[in-house]
């Protein structure tokens, strides 16, 4: 089930909680002692940064699939998770100079200025987005795989797209009823987001069942996959599910969904919604399942989200979105749609599919 550690960091006592969460997530992802210690170090540094520069924020720790999925199925590890992802989100003042903040020795808080630089060096993946007046998102992933210089993990194959997401359990619960994952099968890359009905362990069981089905059936097109999901989830309380599949052979993105998973696609013409059919996978599947197909190119971006986001959220408009890690785009979406005065109202997951920039392929 999607285990997520949601650590509110508003005083120094929570820095230890962040470190412990990273150690526990490392065990779940199957990291060895050395890489687990790296995850703990990164969590400590990012939590400390939240206190120093933003007067607090939120740290999300979870075991996730890598952004570049290997061919032939899901990544190795429990539940398809192979990396520890640590995401720091704040609504602080933002950074005036992101490049300077990543250099060792730079500090605006009378400290050594080594925190972000250290995270960037030791993590397999590191990315950061900051906007004046809106806040900052810093994200790091730590896996068991060997690293190459520059803080980027070695991808097993060239991939035309990468995916990432964030997941926030409702009211600090141990498990989230939402789950996302993605797999590659031949020239097809499939991203799925599932929202188990309600929240808590039974909702998590439904969304986890959907993840397992995708891991075994990533070769199926979206509409057919939803039919199989409906049969396999009959023993659960059911879920809303959306499936997006990029076919690199045709350059088309296929989409089908059942229930209230939101989907927004950005193309050269701006953002537009992709519509799902009403129903519940595993309980009430519609008789027809239309499959939408859209052209996919370098400037495209797909955002899937569960109903924990406000119904009238506005997609981020930053020009740099396509170059960011997809999980950072997901976290920025959550940050900008919520605040301490307007917290999320349910389990909330956002998953993003983005083109792979040339410098991110092997």
C-alpha cells in the first residue's frame, strides 16, 4: 500500500522525524545501509532548510518508481518502488537566485551554506523550483543504483518520456488511498493514477490492487486496461482510475479514465482537460470506454490529479516546466493549489508525464 511520511516541519524537533521517515522509507525501498544513510542526510538538510529559510513547511517522504522506467515492466523493489523520494514544500518568500543557492558556501541565514549543495551531490536525482512570493519546492531521490557525476541516476534505456508524482495522505494518515505508477512495455509507456474510494487502509488496498494490475499488463491499451482493472478490483471497494499511454512509435498519447481523476494536457495551445467517464472501477464500469488520442511533442506536459486538489485549481504557468523533474511539477501544482489556510481535503496525489530532455537520456 502507498506508505507516505508527511512531516510538518515547523520547529527543530521535527528534523529528527524527517530523518527517521527517510530511514524507514529506505528500508521499504530495499536500500543498503550506505544509501539509507544518504537518504537520512538529505531529509535532515531539507528539513533544516525549511526552518532556516521559509519558517517551516512540509516534507514528504515515500518510496517511488524511478522517473525513467525500465523496459519490460515496473522497476525492481517492493511494490515497484526502487528509490526514496524526499520533497520539501514551502510557501515562503522564495529564492532570489536559485543558482547561487545551490553553490556551496552561499547562505542567507548565517550558516555554512552547504545544505542544498550537499543534497545535489549525494542524491541520484535533485531538482529545485523557487518563485518569489510563492515558495520553493526541492526534491531529491536516492536509490541503490550507481550514480554518474552530476547527481543524475544512470537510466537503463533511452526513454522518450519520464514520469513523477507526489502523494499526500489525508490528515497525516499512515497510508494514502491514492496511488500512481508507470511502466514501459516495448514502445509504450503507461502512467496510471488511482483513487480508492474514501480514504484509509481499504482505499489504499483498492489503489494498490490497481498498481499490481498495471505492472502485469502494461502492454494493454488504456481502455482495455481499464476493463481488466474493473474485473480485478471487484473484491475491493473500487477506485477512480485514469490511464495515459505514450506510444513512441506513433507519437500519440492515449487516454481513458473512469471516475473523478482530473487530467490536464499542455500543448502549444495551452492547457485543456482530458475527460473521463463517470463510474467506479471494480463496482460500476460504464458500458462504453472511449479512448482519446492526442499528438505528443517536446512541449507537451500531462498532469493527472485526484480530487484532493481544489476543483478550480490553476495549472502552473512557469516557462521552465518542461525542463523540471516531473515530480517537482507535481509538487508545485500541490503547493500553488493549497496553503496553510486552505489545506487539502482528501488524500491528494498528482502524477506528471513529461518529455525527457536530451541531457537526461544516457
